[in-house]
C-alpha cells in the first residue's frame, strides 16, 4: 500500500475519533434562510437566530444556555451593564422574549417587559456601541421584538387591571421598573379593560387589502359595544388606538416607564429624543373585528323588524369626536343590508394617508323596510342635527363640502337630499286632495306629511356617489314571492303611531299605503317597483349643481352599457349628467369589489383636488 493511501486512511481514522464535521453549505429556500438568519425566536421561540447563536458561541455560553437559560440571561445583563455593546443587547432582546414563551404565564411578564426594555434601549439608548448602520436588519428586528413583547406585556396588564393604574412597579431583568400614570385618550377613560384587545391576537379575514403601517407600538381594538341614543354619544366601535411604552433614562440605577395610548385618528406619530417617528397602525383588524358580528341575519333584521334595531338606527361617527378640520363622508347602505356593507370600502380608504387626514366617516343606519320617503326624511333629520351641532353658523368649509356615498336603496333616499321638489311631488302624490281631509289632521300630522313629501336640497352636500342604485326600480320587486314576503315587514312604530289617526285615503295618496289593502302601508320593497310613483317623479327633479357619479355592476357580458348586476338593470342604474360612470364586473354588491372601492377612492381624491383648487 502506498504511503499516500496509508496517510489518507490515518487522517480518516483520526477524524472519526475526534468527531470533526466537514464545513460546507446547504441548499435552502429564501424563506428558510430568512427564518434562520433573521427572525429566530420571534417566529419560533425554540430556535435562536444566527446572530444570537453566534454571540453565545463566541462567549462560550451556548451549552450553558441550553442547560440553564436563566443563568445565561443574568450573565448577559451584567455584561451589558459593563460594556454597553449592541451585540449583547440584541441577544438579550431575543433570549428574554424566547424565555418568556417558556415560563409560567404569571412569570412571563418579567421577561416580556425586559425584552421590550432592551429593544427600546437598542433603538434609542445612548452610549451604546457600535452605532447603528443605515441598513441594519437588527434594527428592524428590535422594533418587532419591542412591539410583540409589548403586546404580551399588555395582556398581563389587562388581566391584572393595571391599564389605568396611576402607578405600579413591575419586575424585570434589570430590576424593578416603576410605571408612572399612563397617558390615555379621553374616550378610553371609561372603558373596562376587557373592552380593549391587542390586534396582534387576531388576523383579518376576507378583506381585499390590509390597511396598516409599520411603526412603533401595539395597535389595539376598542371593542366597546355600548350604543347610546344621542348623536354626540353614538359611536361605532372603531377607535384606532396604538399603545406605546416609553422608558426613561435610569436615575440612580432606577428605571421608570410610562404607557401611552394614542388615538391614531388624531395622532399617527410619537416623538422620541427629539425625533418624530411613525406609530404602528392597523385599521383592518378593528374593522374586521367589528364587522364580524354582522351577517345576513342582520340585513334581514334591518329590513323586517325596525323596532328591533331602533337603538342601532341613526347616524354613527367613526371617531371619538367630531373634527372640524375634516370633511364628512356619509355612507348609506341599501335594502336588506346594514353598516357592515361598507367594511371593504372603509378599510381601503383608511389605507390612503391623504383620505385619513382629510375625511371623517359617518354611517347612517336605518330600517330598510320603511317607505323610502320616510327613510329619506330620517336621514335628512340626522344631517340637520349634525349641522346644528357642528356647523350652526354654516361657516365651516369642511362641513359644507360633505360627500354622500350610497348603495342600492341608499342611493334613492340620498338622492332626495340634493333635489328641490317644491310642491310637485306633494301635488303629484296627493292629487290636490289634501285640503279636503286636512281638517281631520292635527298640526303634527300635517307637518309630518309636508316634511316627507316636500324636498329641499341640503346646501352642505357637495357630491354624491351612487353604487348600484335602482333609480327606475327593479322588476324583482314585482315578483309574487317578493310582494308576498313584504307582508312580514313590520314598519317603524314611530311611523305607524304618527299615522294611525290619518284617514286611509290620506295614506294611500301620500304613497305610504297600498290602495288595494287598507290595512297595510307601503314598504321600502314596494317602493322599488318600476311603476312606483315616487321613483317616477324623482327622475324629473334635477340633481345639478351637485356633481354625482355612478358605479354600476354587470354580472355578465362586456363591460359596456347594458345588462344587469343580477338585481338592478343598467337601464335603472344609469343617470344622464353623471360626472362619471364606471361599469365593473360585479353583482349587486359593487361597493365591495376591488374596482368599486378603487373608484370611490378616486372620486374622493378628486373631491379634495377640486376643493383645494377653489381655495
């Protein structure tokens, strides 16, 4: 055997006994490399990132960590206090968070708080070396650890009802941290801790897009479902809040902190060390959470049983308070629907910074089984209440640039807000017979009939968007099964009670009652018949000077005028004189499609452009 072969065998034998492993590379996917190199314990707390793994190996602590992670954490804390080095600080961020996932839930708060503190120090601490590089992925990871550890820490505060405490102390790896009185927006002061949830505990489903922005802090869901009657107190459960924990420099070795809660409708940034930084935003999760409680059953309820939704009817403001520096958008849903129909649209609009900054959203909820002239009357009254409260002197330019976005039947009741009928609708319906029976009515009843049938344009509405609106009705409303189903609709008690003493003849003439059944009043479904006298007359009243737009769905065929969305034919949705008309591939729910949402967004931006041009 040659000397070369003998030498190779000897090296192979020695390698076997010494346990040497060959160095090389392994083919992996990009996802696997990112997981191994960067994300580490944030994704799987059983796995360390390569950076932390390297640090422990270099310090000879890798095996010790596997046997006694608590001991290693203590050693690293002492190391950081002496060295103020960034690599040990990053290891502390990751190991504290990972260890928190492996201990008892009551004990875990100590480690989540520690990870949050170390991440804050990594990003904003002074005299830490080396300085951060511009493209450091560790900085991005520190921000993620800061947010996620804060979310877990928030769950602890919530569980122990510490969210609103004036002050308290919490254990951490760097000693007790004293929390000062939190900074909480007024609208959250009276909420029970169970009404506030972390967005990180939920994932939105079935939304076309995710309206969010990366930044600092934990986005929260304000889940308070209390609905009050007064306009100024009626709120949707959609107050976007981001929690941020600010750590103050240690004084005499003692660290203090403060939890700050920001209403991101009003404030999207936070100031740290004289630098303005973005807060993390998440609008989609609160929207999805709120709307997850809605279903087709709610839509039927809105149509059939108006008394059941009495407390839910009216105008809602998707904010904690009215902002005079923003333009109101009022969304109006359609037949057998509810405010949930606007989830896709609102979600998409929140993803546009300019729209968030310039618009304030309102939603009108109403019982869709009521006659359309009555529903329009209710909407008008709600808008006039808003004007009286928010713009009594009619001097606020933002309020007076209001825009209405309406779907299906909502378009019909909204259209009446921008029309002047004078006495024409009144006379057409009553056929000049009002005076003959006026003597049978009291003053309240006379005023009610006039308020419903005499339309006067509201001057503060400056634009309207119609989505799948049946201006000329739909033949579906005349089908026998549909007309039969209207018999189960119970009209609003207020409407019925107010009209109880009015003669049958008066109800028939005012289009509030079928003339073939003296015991039943007309419903919103009846009003959708192509032969309905109100629909026919409304088409004769001009909509100008208010600009209006149409978004029309077509289920089949080319995207040109014609066809139907399955409920409303193009011939009914089309309006001459529209500033724009878009036909999209859609069923009747055109406002929930990507194309429909994008068109609403385009028109809202156009509205801003034209307003700014006139300044």
